[in-house]
């Protein structure tokens, strides 16, 4: 059976662009980040590039870009899930009008495909420019031959974009399956009461988390054992970095569970904040699956940020590795590159936090209206949301911090012979402040804006 | 009985939009409800019934005129102050229930008290739920309740603060006949037993027959009143109202 075609999809997007913004932004930025590394890879594989340069560039692009890819794909998938959830009621309505689940899924995927194609194409130019910037940083560091030219590598950049698109479509399909797998009227009612059912974490998700933790643990262990004895002084860095990322991903997969736990543990603290604290703690417990969309990028931001920054801090304090194998220029390049990667990924994660917060607030306008009709003042609604955001932020700080230890502790043991490195605490302060500011700040701004809409209008009683 | 009227609406006007496209939803409506009375507001679609109710409850601001609930003037208050007064003095039951989705029945009922900063006495909350026949369902979330049950939770929530005025906007509009009858019986009961003042908007002649008086609204103006309404009398009057509305348009 055929579903609504491309024309239906484009008119759906044109008529209410707001609900597509989050998905668009995540696919666009994801393509830019991944595409920039793809262009680095293209330069490395270019016919004119010498074998030495080729090895440096390909290693860099695939190791660093590869991890960037994992993080980007994860964030995009989680945003796409939120954006489908936003439309539960609409999906129920169209189902009630007679669309079979397959037609509905088809419409959702067609919309994503149209939107994604535009986002990914628009990302090509910025991705190439960002790739060139990273390349010139690498070149300034002397890691590749000075004369080597950057290649835009259109096919590679496009492939990267296509990958982002494919993963987005897969995420939408999974979310759409969940949204259409029930009778139409239930879907519509779930939309009306905004899905209070807390979905159980799927077995696949738990399994994936266990795998991520296992991989993270083995990376941490490898850092301490095999890699320690390697001749290459940077060998242990190659496993220590990914260790923290894998730990972060494991936590990301379990984020709804972590949020429920945090709400329970911090319930006492929240209850000190009166009614807003009371509402925040119940919302976080009973609808952790929604707020978890914000927690995921916060964990990535904190875990990845702290891990990499302290990797460099430890490296700088360790006995010099300069010698036959490593020149001063190599060390400088490596440092620059690490900072560039931290900068790129944390910027991306920070934007994803804002993106998800904004999408979720749009999703919840009706519910804010309901709270106000029950007698909550706008200030009480805003306070509730700020507390929820703070709960998410604190959970992210703790969990991300723990994940980063998967990188920091083994590397510190290898390089400095101590469990806790005696290095500056400044990065902790910086990353934590940034994460809290982004999460709480964006939530505060978005909910305050939502309060401008009259409560009756927000619940759809008047149009 | 108290001296002050539960609701006093004076010369209420509400205009939506400006210029040529402006719509006058209410056009000089005045209404006084004595404490312990049950009034139904009826009229064709677009006659301004819901606007009247929303203005009376402090959910919407009138363009002109005054609204006083229990002797306290609502109009000319700021949003936060109006919310505070509203949650103390007005209970509201909506067609669409509007329960907070992540709170249980009991927590939903206690919410207005919590928001007001009052001490929550579990006994009172349970009693309110017991009164609407939901003593067994206190721990259910709204999504686990039927429409009729959700509406009864909403009624318990609206009445737990002992408001001066209980507003109901098509409270039976989304319910089956049996649930509708239960909800209407509960409204009537609150008037008879506790001296609650109720203002209800409805399309349904059967629902209106539960009230002490019916006020008929056409094009934002009160065009008729009926005391001790019966289903038949209300239905007949409604048919005439339609003609009146058409006559006005011509």
C-alpha cells in the first residue's frame, strides 16, 4: 500500500516548520562535524599525498573522526526520537482518519528524508570549510608536509552526510514503529495526556549498554597493560581516549534509568524547593524517557570533554616523550588536534542540548497550560522546569564525570603512576559550569517564552 | 447564606481582534449568582458561552466590565495575582479534563492545595476522591483512568479548595451517557449538600435540566432566562433561540 508521497511530506514541513527545526538542526550539524573529518580523509587518500602524510591523515581522520561519528550519530538519533514523540497526537489523529501504520511510518520517513536531504546538502560547504581549517591546524603543527594542499573531497563529504541521513531515517523508523504500533485511539489519547506510560528500556538497549561498558572496561584495561609497554609513547592515549567515550555511551543508553535514580536520590533536596520541586521530582521519575533526551548530550559533553582535556593535562605533566619517535612538532600538533576535537564535539553537544530542550518545551506546552489551569502561576511552572533541568544537569555532571574517569585514571596510572593526577581542577570547573549553564539556561529561556502563550490556548481549548 | 454574591459580572464585553475583523464575543453581559445556586449557560456555537465562563473564572480578561468572585474583583489584576485569587476562589472543570499527566489521581486532587502552599491533609484529599466515587483509584495515573473517571478526578480537584464558585465548561462533552449522568449528579449534589455555587456551560438540554436556572446567550448577549428548567422546556426554548439568532443576523 502506498503512503502519502513527497508532496504531502513537503507541505507538512512547510505548514508548520517549528516542529521540524530540532531534527533539521541535528542532521545539519551532524553532517558538518562528520563531513569535516571526511574531507580530511579525502586529502589523506588523495593520489598526490605522500605515504607518510597519508598515514598521519588517515589515522587522524578515522580515529578522531570515527569517535566523532559515533557521538554525532547517537545525538542525531536521540533528537529524531524526541521529534517523533512530539507528534504522537497528530499520528493518532491521522491513524483515526484511516491511515494504516505502514502509511504513517512512510509519511514520517519521507518527511525525514526530504528534510535530511536539504540539511545534508546545505552542510557540504561548511563541512569542507571546517575540514580545511582543521587541516591547516594540522599543517601548522608540522604533522604533514607544508606544501600539501587540502582536497575538498566531495564524494567523501557526501558519503558522510548520507551516513547521517541513513542513521536519522533508522531512528525515525524505530520511533515511528513505537508510535504507530498501537490502536489509533490509544495513540490519540496518549497524545492528549502526553504519554504517561514509562516505556521499559528495551532489551537491546540494555544489551548495547552492557557491551559499551565491557568495551570501555577493556579499553581502560588495555591502556594499563598492553599499551603501556608499546614503543610508541602515544599508544596508551589511543585506548585511553576511546575508553571514556565508550563509558559515556553506555551511560547514554541507560539515561532514562539514571534519571529515575537521580530523581529518587535527590528527591529530598528537590522537595526543599516547594511545589516546583515536588512536580519536578515526579515528572523526572514518571517521564524519564522524555527528559533523558536532554541528559544524553549532557553526558557526552561532560564525559568526552573532561576525558580529553585531562588526557592532555596529564600528558603535559608526564616526563617528556620527545625523542627519536616523537618530535616537538608532533607533540604540539597532537595537543592542538585534541583541543580542536574537544571544541568541536562539545560545541556540537551543547547545541544538541539546547536543541532538545527547545523541542521538548514545544512538546510540553499543553502540559504547562494544564498546570496553570490547575492553579500554578507562570513563575511556578518556570521554576519547575528550571529544577528539572538542574536535575538533568547534575545527573549529567556526575555520570559524565564517572565516565571520564575511564580515561583519566588508567592514563594517569600509566603516565604519572598515580590514580588521581595532580593536575589543575580548572577543567572540571569549566566543563561543569558550561554544562549547567547550557542546560538550565536554555530551559529557563524556552519555558519563559512558552509562558507568553495564554494557558487556555496552550491546552487547545481555544484556537 | 453569605451576603455577598458568589459571582457578580457587570457589563462584560470581550472583543477578539481589532478593526474590521474584530469579533465581539460578549456584548454587555451582566449576571449575579447567589451562593448555593446552580446556573447553566446555553446558546448556539459562537454565542460567547465559554468566553463568559472563562472571564468569570479569571482565565480570560474581559475587554470591558468587571468580574467579582465572592466579593473580590478579579479584573485589573496581574496574571500571577489573578492566578492566586482564581485558585483560592474558583474551581474549574474542563471538557478535556486537563489533569497533570505524571501525577496520580490523589496527587492531582492535592495539587491546587500544594500550589497554594496549604498543608495537605491526606484525609481531606481522600474524602474528596471518595465523594466522587474514586476511593479505589487514588494511585492511578490519568492515562490509567477512563474518561468519566478522569472527569470525576477533575471535579474532586476543583472542589477540594472549597471554592466560592465552581465553573464547568461542557463537563459532559466527552463522556458517555452514563458517565455524564454521574458527573451531573455530582454537580447537583455539591449544590444541594454543600451549598456550592455552580456555573456550567452546556449544549445539552438534559445537562441543563440539572440546574436551578438557565441563561440563554445569543451573539454575546443574554436573551432569556428560565427557572426550574425541564429537558422539554429547554429544548423548545433552544429551538426558538436559533430562530432568534437567524433573525438577528438578517
